[in-house]
């Protein structure tokens, strides 16, 4: 732990970024040691939004604890709920109906697009461009409306429950998703025109925050952060769950390892998600949306683990059961925490102004890091 | 050639800025594509979807009757202790004691709108309402009693 104010013995300046700072997107506190304008060390201080979600989950039943996980990574709330539901289903050993599986994948991919759109807007805003933020929110609003219609909420849906889904799809769902796909294809060119091709943006991103493939693995990075360094780590491809093994999509890989590579991975992922949605939207099978489960769920004694690919990387849910109605121990392996640990390595030796670009491409969600 | 490459780079850089500016200019001159909603001025025309989870309410029919049997399934399903069912014993028409609700206390300030109570209810006595403007000046106003005063259970609901 370094001093939080003043200078070090060598005469380096110590400055604090956050916990209330617009570029950290939440209550992240970075203690930065500076030599002139060059970063010597970045030390994240966590705990400002720690709500002890893991301990809270241990006092709730297997039906109840899922709603809390929406509050971890609130931008991919569906995918968090999905991971928990998968883990409980693994323990119960139930096979969920195919209709529920397809709807779950559809919702996951819509959430992924919504999350990446918000990231894209916030990323551009960090670098000083305010307009893209509104462009991104325009498309994201369409997804939020779809979620509101089917799940009843815009961010914390609690739609995926052990055994399937909470409710069936809204009759308008297919029509509105198709409308969204048309809108998205119309507007995605704007993203390239406004930001991707912009020379100022490219110069601020290229060669900034280099992370080699070896470092990405050793820091435990996952998701677009690792895939920007050329590490193949897409859980949807490597350990397929639900219907992902029957779908055609590519794992987006870039090998440069800099901020621009991570940016391009996320843009590519949005297009892949649209591809997945297009394959599924007309082929939702008929049938039940929920498997038959008991009213009170009891997991057998043992340990259960499930992993999914959220918009930020790999989310693991680990449940230890003693045979009762509540978990004995629950642990979430969140992607944000591991990705943040690579920030110090990336930032050393670069200038202070580049730190914002690096944090932007890590796509940090602080409640996910702190839990 | 170094000079040609340099000029090309400068040209492409300036061009990329103008491509972005053209898009901005397009929206500057096309007012019809603005999608901003003027809340709260549009309150009368604002339609929320019927599944929107705003708050828990208990519907009553015209005879001031509800469908709640006081089984406390919602109380057990709630993760936050939002719902508290207080039961009493009514004396029915046949002289027998019958369990009924005295009060169904609902703490809106604790509710996270997770919908678990609605699913748990076996007699569909509670539903989600589409209201969303919940701000009040006094916190005590958020603790609500869902059944109307003097209400009874509907005939035929067990």
C-alpha cells in the first residue's frame, strides 16, 4: 500500500484518480505514481461499492439468490442470471426445454449488443467525443424497450430462473427484434464514420496499452481484453452451453494487443451477435418455456461450477452445497477483476493521458469488480 | 517516396475528420430523426408495457373482494422481507373459524421488483402495477397495506 498523497522518497508524484472521477465509470480509485507525466505504477483501490453479494447469496434460497446477481455486472444482467441458473440446473440435473434454451441465447446476445453499445459510447466520451454517446444510446434504447416488453424491466430483469424462464416471450418480440436488426444494420456504418475511421481516435488508441498474449494469460484476462491480444478464450466456442454448439459464428480475434485491437474485437462481436440472433429469431421452437421443478429447490451435497461468456469475459459461478435449500458457499469469478489487474502492467511507462484510453478498452464495470 | 506517403497520410487524416463531420451535419439538419422524449410533458401519452414491474398491488373487484387466502407463499418467496402477511380468524357463515388476512403489508422501499412473489402466489391475488413515479417526501408513505379496509376474500377462492 503506497501513500495516497504527496511524493515518494525518489521524488515521484502520487495522484489519486477517483473514487469520484468521470473517466472511471464508477467508484474505482486509482493511486498513480508519476515521474513527470510518465506512469510508474497504477494501484487500484477497491471496496467502495462492496455489497458482499456472495455472503448475501448464502442466506437466500436457490430461487431467490439469482436476482442479486443482476446487480453485479448490471450491463449484462441476463448473462449473470444465466450463469447462476445453469449452475443450479447442473446441481438439480434437469434438462431445460429447447425453447427456453433458444430464448436464453437470444436474450444473452441482445444483452451483449446493448452492453457493447454502451461501452462504445462511453469509450468515445472518455476520449473527448460526446456525440457518439447519444448515437449509441439510440440503438441501445431499442434493446431496452424489447427487454422491458418481455421481461418487465430495463436493466435488472431477473428473467432466467432455475428450470427455464420466468415468463414466455411477448407476442411482439420477434417483430421488434427484426426491427432492431434492420435499424442496427442501417446505423452501424455511422460508428465507423464517426469514431473508428477518425484519425484522432486512431492515434490515441494504436500502440497504447500493449498487452502481450503471455501477459493476458498470466493475468487471467478473458473476453475481448484477451482476444485483442490473440488469446482464444470464448467460452461459447470452447465450452459450449445451451445451443451455442449448433450456431455458426466466429470468435473475433485480433493479434496486435493494443487498445485499438480490443476496440475492433468488440465492434466485431456486435456483428457476430447480430449473426447469431438472425439465425435464431425465426427458429424459436414451440413447447414449454420452463422445465418442471419442485417448489423448494434442494441441491445434492457437492460442488457445482458453471461458466458463461459475458460481455466482459468469463463469468464463473461456484456453488458448494451441503444438501440444504441455501448454498453453503458461493463464489463468482468475475471478468472485470482479472481484467483490471492487467491495468498496472499495461500502463507502466506510458503517459497519463493514455490511461483513460486503456481503462476505456478494458470495459470496467465497478460493481462487477467489487461485488 | 516519403513525401508522397506523408501527403497521402495528411489527406486521409483530414478526410476522416470530414467524414465524421458530415454525419454530425446530417443530424443537425434532419430534425425528424430526433428520438428524445419530453418526459414529464408526455405523461399522458406515455404507455408502459403490461409486463412492466412497477409495484405490487392487490386487485379488488366491485364488491371490495380480493383473492388472497393468507397462505404466506409470497412472504416466503420474497428475498428481501418486503411482504408481511398478518392473518386473523374469521367466523364464517357456517359458524366455523376460517383463516383470512387482516393486513398484507408491503414495503415498497425494500422491494427490488424481482417478480418472485407474483409467481409464487397460487391464487393470483397480487399483480405488478405499471406505476413508476414512487418518490415521496416521507419514508413512511412507502409502507403500504395492499388490501382495502373492510375487504373480504372472494367466493370460491381456496
